[in-house]
C-alpha cells in the first residue's frame, strides 16, 4: 500500500494507485447542504484534498476522465446530476504573500486571483476572450463571469485557505489586517464580488475552506451568504479517519507478515492521533489525517513505529502561539490547557467573532478557547449538565 503523505491532488492519488479512504459518498450531502458552503478545520487536516476531489468531480473538462477517477468509488456507482457540469475556478490564498507593505500584499492578492483566472481561461479555451486587469482582479473576475454567461454551464468557485495570508498579516501588523478587511478593504471587496456573482451573474456554487471564522466575521456584510457546515455532525469525519477505517488498514498491512501487532499499533495511534471532534453531537473522535498517513507510511516502509510520533510538519506555528499568548486571557488559557488534564469549560463555542471581539473579550475565556479550537490546539469534549461546552488538547 502506498500512502499519500503530503499529496493533495486527487487525480494523481487515484491514477497512481495511492491509498484513498472513500469520502465521495458525502458529495450528495454537500450538494443538499447549500450553494455557498464554509468548511473550517485545523491546518493540515485534508482540506486541500477535499477541494481537489470536488474540482475533479464537477469540472466539465474532465467528463472523459470520470470512469477512471470515480468508477470504483461510491459516487462513481451513484453519481449526481451535477457531475462534470461546471466550469471550475480555484483560488488558494495560502499562495498569497503576506509580507511587505499593504500595497505589496494587495498586489500579491491581485496577482494570485488574476493567475487563477488565466489558468481557468486556458483550460476552457478562453485565453483571448478575457480582460485581465493587473491591478484590479475584481474586474478580471467580472470579465470571466461575462464569458461564463455565454455558455450553458455555470461557474463553481473553490477557495482554499481563504484566511491564510490574512491571519499572517493579523499576527504581524493588525493595522494592515484592518485595512484589508474593514471599510472598502481589498479582501472584503473581493468577497463582495463573490457574493454579487452568485446573484445570477454566472456563479452557481462556492466551497470555501479555512482554519477559523475570524476573517469572515471581520468582513461583516462583505460575505454573509455562506452556510457554515463545519460543526454539522454529518461532516464530522469529512476529513480525517475513523477508528474502524484505521483498524482495517492496519489489518491489511499485517497480512504481509508483520512483526508488530495491529491491536497494539491501533492503541498507539489512538493515544496520539485520535482526539478531534468537530460537533458536540458527533459519536466518535477523528484521527488527524496527516499524522495518520505519517505513521502508516513509516510503519509500511520500516516495519516498526516512528520514534517521533508527532510529525514535525504538523507542529503549530510558533508565531500563532505567541500571538494567542499576547491576547487577553490567551496566556492563562494556554497555561491551563497545558498544565492540567482538566477540560476547559465555556458557555458556548463562538462561531463568528472578529478581531475586535477577541481583543475586547475581557470578561471570560470564551473567545480564547474558541480561537484555540479553530487553530487545532483544543478540541470538543462534550457538554456539561449545565449545558456548557468543554474542550481539551486533542
């Protein structure tokens, strides 16, 4: 078995025979969930692979690849009417440079969106039909929509790591962050254009991923049409692995004459990797996919566990911890979470909160615990008898 550690391209994964835990049965549920969906998970939790799956499934230019990509999978046996019915545009905001002055950051955002629009136009043979404006990506987006409306298929917009560069700017220079998100800031303007495009201008669906709802909250009216699905129990394991799935993989690996015990390997993985719950009504925790694939690949290649159970590539960014520790209640919450085994209790998880909310949250720990939850430092434990929500380190 070849494990796709670090691989987020669905087409490559399927064509080259890598291990894939089928999640295509969720596609019909996602279609019913709404037209503009917001899905939040901690970093390195499989969000990019999910978007790549959607891109390959809906892209009209890949209709001839459908059987090869999806034939053996759940959705290949029961496809929805929307398969291969969209022009697909993809933005990956983790590629937007967050360093430099505000004008440099804005220029980087314009470049990325324009590059994505050019790639979209090339895929569908529209290279000479669009007006690409170097310093106005919103205008370029409008030009693309005009071209789309001349066709019989609408546009599907996939946005990966929507808050990536904005979070980096926030932790370095809050004034630049506010300039991007408040008033007529560029990032807010971009999402206002997305919102408008979905009003009969050629954009039919949007799927957006990120690590927290802070940026969305600071956009306020810029983008208030998205539906949050990240706390829905039906999508608790949309990314990640269940224990039954891991047990099945370990059993298959052991068939080759392993010197290790599948039961003991599962115990080790349960201790280190199984601890994420993204809904208060979810029945089981989810194994972190990056850590799981790291462990399984090492086990398959070397015949024993890795000495370091934590993949260093998944360690939380130091600057995020420093930023959180400097916020009101940040340091005390971090110390409490790390030094005691007890869960942290708050009245309710904050689902939409902006920077000013966090900075002004002097009365309790709700915002800090919520922020650490979205960053993947804490996860849901359950609900107390007083209907309060509890969190702990995964």
